[in-house]
C-alpha cells in the first residue's frame, strides 16, 4: 500500500497518516505521547515511552492499521537522545505514523 518516489521517500495514500511523506533517516517530532512497541502490535509487554515533543528518526514502514478511525502504517523509529532525560534515550521500536510531524516542516513555519 505504500509507494516509493525516486528520492526514496515513502508517500502514503491520503487516508493513511494524512498524506505524511516519510523519508528514511529524517527526523520527526511526536505530536502526542507514545509507546514504542517491540512488534507491530499493541501489547502489555515492557515498552519504551516517549513524551510529546520527543524527536525520532524514521527507519521503515510496516503494516497498515486503523487507530481512532485513521488508517496509517506502523513505523519503526529510533528516538534521538533528548536534553531532558525523561524524553527518550535512543530506543528503537514500532509506533503509529499518524502522530509524527517532520521536524523540517515545523522549523519552516516558525
């Protein structure tokens, strides 16, 4: 269900993640608190927790899922080391793409 462009970015269908372009190795900011899961499933296992505003690097996309009536892929990300110690420590895991915002897009609006 994902498509690739010549530059290597993944372009999602409009209903999946609201048309967010996911580019490997680009940084994204979380727009809500989120857990990172070891597999592409929500489970009660030990998970890593990231707060709103944490920065992650997008690595790859997974299966399409539906959350709160929005279809989006799971994405595998690595959290960046944050200045605030409770916002991430370089963990990797799966989360929902719908709650990511490209950092460059955010900086252009300021």
